[in-house]
């Protein structure tokens, strides 16, 4: 799908405020000002009033001579004309230079989207801000400087990025929308001409760019709509603070199988979606629970991914067909009672996909915060799923520390490989609510063994 748009470069002119100042430079103006304030003004002499004659009176005839010469009357002084100033019209000062102001290059377009199950479009904007100080420097040079040209090229390249497949994005109001990021074509020459005009015109503060053409990605809105995937169903989250680099690597590798991943079918299998756990897939050796201890094994940490996927699908209301909790409580998976272990090929995590449509996974990790999030989208449901807080029915103390021989360590060397955990029985209740009424509920039960501190000791 493509659409042709006309490029529009809008230059918004900001009128500079007029500079004016009242000047009381003439007596007449001072009277006007006082009259406007209601304060009585002392009458000032007029140039033609009797008290100040325009022509001085002649000297008397009997005026004695000066230095033997008769006194000659001097020429009268011409009065200084006073230009009247209209009331309320103060004299204006010369216009001052406009203060420096920033420049905003703004790009605006519309993106195809599905919001609340309906096709529509949403606004897309991107901006490049040039500070007032920088614009003042550019205008002094009277041209597009090298650094400004580099920023403009980077901005135009960002706007002309390739189209991206449609996916779900959270909106400013907190709601999820399916958004199709079309690719755009922008007239770079027109943008430069507009920028040159702005450099010559200090009153301009905004340049608005619009695409000249748009083209759709391969994965459009119809890819989802045709499969009934229009709504956010649920998200699962776990933390992995304290994980080793090897464990984090395996979390990344496993999570990639659930990044922008479509699942079509009625029986979901974690191991099937994940694929083989081997070195070719990128997995590395890490700690796994094997029998009565934690040991090194390929793909150690993959249960972080299976637990997070479990929480997403469980919160979405899918029916569990196979799930097993860990042997003991693992602190990575707090709150307890909502974990799922996998071990290929014997142990899997399975759900019945009873949503009436396909499923779409979007997953992300944050190594700075040590958080893993798996989100699942699908067909909109007419009910709400509520997962209650885990209920601890009983606990049992952890047993005494356990020592295991390890020939890889030096004689007498001691290393802790497991940490104590209480045994527990935990239940989690899941409610299905429609119209404020619970129409269905189920209970998830987990039983954890008491676990000791385990140390390996060199022999």
C-alpha cells in the first residue's frame, strides 16, 4: 500500500513585539500625562501669552548712551517652536534587534493503526530542535554550517528509515494499539531551501515537513487482523538480579524465540516454540537443577524464560495442560507459586490455546534493571482474568547444610553452590470475570521441597 502526499513547508512567522517608551521630553506632553492621571497641572506659559511677549518692548528714548553711542534696541529672539504631541501618543524609540529564538524542524505524518479493534490512523511526529544561541551563531555566518548540515542529514535519514513491520505499542493513554510504521520519502532539497530562508528571516521559528510519499512494510495490519490478533491479553515478568553472565546469555537466547513471534494452533508447547537447546542455537553452559543439587548444564537459565512465558499465558486465561514447578523455591521467581521448569526432552510447558485465534508474542529484557517481560496478544475476550496473590498454606524448615565432594577443586577448598530455602505448599487462585461476576475459577498448586545450603569441597 502506498500513498502520495504533498510536501508542505510551513514557516510560522512570529511577530516581534513593538518597542515603545513614553518620553516626557516636552512641557506640553507632561501636561497631557498629568491630565490623564487626574492630577491638576500647574499652567505653563504659552509662547504667545501676555506674560511672555513674543517681541520685547523698545527701550525708552531717554536711555543713556553706552560708551558714547546711543543704545540700539537688539533684535528680538525668535521663540523655539514646540512640536505638539497628541495625547496618548508617546514618542517611540528606535526599534531594537529581535532577541534570539530557537528553531524547530517538525515532521508530521499519519500511521495506520488498530485501536480498540478498529482500523484508524494515529499521529506520528518527530522534531529537531536548534537552540536560540546556535541559531544566532548560524545567522551571523549567514549560511547552513557544517554541523547544522550534519544534524539535518541525520534528521532526514531518520525520517526516511525503512518501513517496519506492524506490532503492538503502548499509547500515551496507557492503552495498547497495533501500529504499522510505514516508510516515508522526504524532499531534502525543499527542507534545505526552507532552512536557508529561516537563516535570512529571524522572525521564523518553525519549519514543518510532511512526507512526499509513503510505503507499507511486509507485515501490515492485515497480517494480524486476518488472524484475529487485535488485543493485549496479558504480560509475565520476572527478575534475574544476581545471574551470572552465562545465565544471562541463555536468557537472551531463549527470549529471542518469543520476540515478535506468531503462534498458530490449539496446543502450545514451550519446547516446540523454543527449539533445541544446543550450542548451535547459541546456548552456553550454566547452572541447572539436576537431581539433588545444582550443577552446570547447557542452557542453564532457560527456566527464567519458561516461567515468564507461563505467567503471560496463565494471566491470559489459557488452560494449562502440562506444568511442573521447580524442586525448591528459587528466589528469581518471586512471588513463589507461579514458576514453570522445563528440561528437554522430558519436561515441557503446555497450554491449550482456547482464545479462538492465533497468539502473538512480544518480549523484551532490561539488563540494567535485570527484568524480563513477555507479552502476549490475541483475539479480544469478553471477560477479564484476575490472578490472585499466592497463598502459602504451609512451610517447613530447610535441612542442615550439605557437603559434596568435588575433584575439580583443590584439597580443602570449599564453594557454595546452593542456598537454603524453606519447603512450602502454595496455591494461586485464578478468576474469570464477566460483567463484574465470576463465572469460572481454578486453582494452581505448587509443592516445594525444603532445600539446604550445599557446598562442594575439594578432596
